[in-house]
């Protein structure tokens, strides 16, 4: 990115951070990740939070609008309006990498301002269990103030989610937000803030169950495709009996995705299940005296 573009983007970030307030109008949107073809667990959501000075004015399924502070012409304050953000959550099942998914879901033919990787927090309960590697692309209308940012992230091996933020007001740099911040810098800064507040909320499907011996028993962890803890799901201890496996005990995984069992000598494995549909099983292990 050219130094001039970088300087403009940085100015917008600084301006947005310098005026941020914990306003009561902060909007929090939760969009359910529910794609039958991609086999997503129940209770999985994308959490979208507005920048501090925006509040909700419309909600339409997986999309909505936020309204922000006023802007006006410095030489004619009567010409004014309020800044706005339109947002939308979508899902893409095409076999493309994350960067190409972000590119494919831009809605405007504008000039690219910035493209980079980003870490999206993954939250279960009130705890961040890890971050998901995503990609964002910020583009701006040529020689004007409107901007668009698309953030894409992998949710399952066959599914990406994306969040699109569209900043159509203020319309030009003739306007200043709150009478002091140039329109293009404001929109770029708010795009960054909106992107930084996206979260994935809820357990993903278990993909790996580790198992190891410990004094008097067995222990291990249940993790998803990103190696994040799968929290509060049943971990079933099974013992080898003849040619099959018999259920012996059940425990719930901890907030770190861990489990423990006390066992007697024998051959064991642990199977973890989410929603009764998604499961992963450890390797067998033999416990000796």
C-alpha cells in the first residue's frame, strides 16, 4: 500500500479511537450460523457489534443498518445528515481459500485500500478459547468518502462466513463528522473498529480427542478444527470388551476442553459428541497395573 494511503488510513483509525465513547446506543447483533449443507452445530453465532457511537435503526434477518453521529458542511452547517453503516452476514460454501472468499463477496467496484490477515476471537460462554485466521479487504470509492469492508473466516472445513460493512454516509470529503473529522478518514476508522468487534460464538464440532495415562486414570482434551477447546460436551469413556466397546462412564469437558477418568487396568478410548451429530474418538490406550 502506498505511504499516502497508509497515512490516510492511520489518520482515520486515530480519529475514530480518539472520539470513541461508551454510548448507550451501541448495537449488538447475533446472527445464527445455520447451514444444513455444511453441517454446523446448534448454538453457533456470529456476534457483530457496532462502533461506539452507532445504534441500530433497522434489522432484516442477516442484515441491518446502524446510524451514527452527525456530519455537516463547515461553510453551511444546515446541510447535514448522520453517518451510517449497513452490515450483512453471509455464508459461502465454495471451495475457495479465505482470501478469495473475501474478494468474491465485495459488492462495489472501488479502489482497494488495504488487504490483510486478521485474528477473529472465538468465544464459548464468556471465555475466548482461541482465534480464527480471517482475511479482510477494505476498499474505498475513488476520490470520495464511502468505503466497504469485507471480513471472511472459515467456520467448518466446507463453510466460510463473511461480514460486509458498507459506509455510504458521509458521501464526500466536503463533509466533516461532528464538524472536525474528514469524512473519508472517519469511514476508514469506523470500518476498522467494526471489523475488530466481530466474534464467533459457540462450540465448533469436535475434531480431535487426545488421551494419555495419568496416575489412577486417563486424561485428555477435546478440540475443534482450529485446535480450540470444545467446552461442556459429553466425553464418554469406553472399555474394550471382546470385539466391541462398552460404555463405562461419562464426563463433561471443562472450560479448557479437558476431561479425566479413573480407570482399572484394561483397554480404553474416549468419544466426544456435540448435539448428538458430531463426534470424535481418541486412539485406544491400554492401562496396565
